[in-house]
C-alpha cells in the first residue's frame, strides 16, 4: 500500500533531480528497499511518507555524485515568451515546461534540490532543514541562487 | 532580484506588501513555479510498482528460500545453438543406449499437459454498511480500483464479479474512494512490507475448476 501511495511523488522528485527516468526509477526502488530494511528506525509511522522522501532525497544525492551531471545545451534553448501571451494548455505550454525542466537540470545539484523541495514540493524551509540537515539560512541562500540562475536561464519567461 | 520579492517568494511577506512592479514579478514567478510542478513526469512509470513489490517480496525471503527460488524459478538461459544441439544429442543418446540385454527403452509421459488455463469469475463481497462506494483493486489491475461493487438493496453488503486469470492475486477494497482495507473474509494475506496486509486470492482456472475466492 505504501508503495502505491508514495511511488508517484517519489518518482516525480527523483526524475526532476536526476533528469533521467531510469535513474529516477532506480532511486524510487532503492528508497522503498532501504525503507523496508530500516523500517524499525522510522520513529513515527504516521510520517512514513516524509521518511521515505528523505531516503529518496539522499539517494538522489548519491546518484548525482556518482556521475557527471548532464550537460544542458542552453545555447540551443529558444527564448521563452511571456507567460501571459501563451495559451493555458497545448504544445506551447508543454514546450515551456520542457524548457523549465531543462533549466532545472542546469542548476547545481544543491540548488536544484533546494528549489524543487521549496517551490515544487512546497516544503517550508524548516521542513527542508530538518530533512536535509542543513541550516535554514544556507537553504535560503541556495533557493535564492537557484532563482537568480533560473531568472538568467529563462529571462524571457517573466 | 530585490529583497522584498525574495521575502515574498520565501513566504515572509504578503503580496499586499509588494510594490506593483514587484507584485507583477511575483506573479510571473508563481506561474513559473506552477509550470515547474507540471514539468517532468506526472508519476511513476507503469510496472515500477510491480518491480518494487517483487524486490520487497524477495527481501522478505530467507537465504534458504532464495536459493530454492533460484533453482525452481524459470529463467531465460542463453545457449549457443551448436552447444544446445550437442547437449540434446548427448541426452538423447543416453536414453537410447542399449541396457542390459540390448532392449531399447524410452521415457514415457515426459510431456506435461497444461490444463485449467481459462479465466474464472470471482465474486467479491464486503460488509460495509456505512460506505458510499466500494471498489476492488489488486495486482491484476495495477492497483487501480476498477471494479466498483454494488449494494442494490442497501443492506450494506457490497458485491461484484470480476473475470480473473488463474494464479495468485493480491487485492484490497477501496472504500469511499480513499480507504484501502483488506478483505476480512480472505483466508490468506501477504505483508506489503510496511506493516499493512494485502488480501490474497488463489485461483485455479479452467472449466469447472474451483476458486479459493472468499
């Protein structure tokens, strides 16, 4: 049941972090296996989702450490038009999301992790600090830098 | 990026506290965050859940059970055709070698006949007087609760039939679209690895074959 409940959320995060579907699937699989092996260390069964997520976050870190980050051909990226000029749905929207996805992959691992947790997963800085064991000011700095970087990469977006 | 915008995006300022220019920028950022949430995969690929469950089941097995599994589980074996032919010829030669007084013997009944492969209807039933909806999902439906049970007379007994292939299936009931519960009438369960139990259903197929459905 837990697998069914959390696999999608874990996969979405892992896929954004690793940029590779196969790696993301491996991360999710490993997260559940590690979770199973260390189930007795989960102090609060009510928060097993967060606990699994933390395992996945660490596995993503390991995954990214283990390989050189994918080069993103940003020079080939077409400028993104202003949001208000775009239709809500459709091919153009999908294209924009693809550009954002690629821009996320161009961030440093730490910046991407902080940005995704903050603005995609909707975590508070306090939650992030607890789960990543990084101070709130350090996390804010990472998120701010990520936003600055994205602003440059997606300058036509805004 | 100006400080007030950063503070707003960090959740430390209200939108009303921003200048009009910063407010417009904040809206653009919110749109970007929304697009970022939609970027990438919507969920895990099909088959990942089964893969994970297989791994978890393997984790639960003792070392001895794993060794037994390795020996008895079918697996593809890659053999060079030439070596395969040679091996087959050698085995064949063993059977046809003259034994004792020169009588030639051949194996009898070496072919296994598969019977009972037809899907069978399984009746699911759950007593849930307070439920608004009840459905069934399991590994046969990739855990999508596709079969909706019905309670036509409103007595709280929900039931429905599903055509399932022979084999061992895990399933659960989805009550009110939110609560997954095990079948209290199931004779067998299997741990899902995280403290919950899936109900288990074993079906022998074929015309007139029995089902161990609850």
